[in-house]
């Protein structure tokens, strides 16, 4: 099966107190059988969330579900597998709302 390839970067901008933080980031490569960017676009039209929230959900869910799929026989994922599958099916069945969620500022 061929995969899309991504570079994921997370950069810390502020700490829990709201103080600015610089120079702290994490970057790694990940493969996924789905087009994550297209999924995020679809979520933005289906969910009543900001674009940033839809992106967080889409990227997080796809990264997590790809690991769960790759390690489907590992006992760590046994309990969550049915709920994860059900959640993803529910997302896929949601109709488009017609408007995009407000942009995050």
C-alpha cells in the first residue's frame, strides 16, 4: 500500500503561564494512507469548530489511527480499536454544513 509522507512540526510558543517560549520544537516524519490535508479540509466544512480546532482533530486523529492500524495486534490498542472505528465512521457520515468554521485568530 502506498502512503502519503508528511513532516510534522510542533513549535512551543508559550508556556502554561502565557510566557513566550522560543527555540523549543519537535519535528518528525510520518506516513499515512490518507491525505491528511484533504481530511482537515472536509472536517472544516462538517464540524462547527474553528479551522485550528478542525486541524488539531484531523491531524491528531490521523496520526493516532495510523499508529493504531500499524500495530493493530498490540494489546495497547485492543480496548480503543472499536471506539476509534466507530468515531471515525461517525465523522465520515456527518454532512457538510455549507459554511466554513471561523478562522482562528
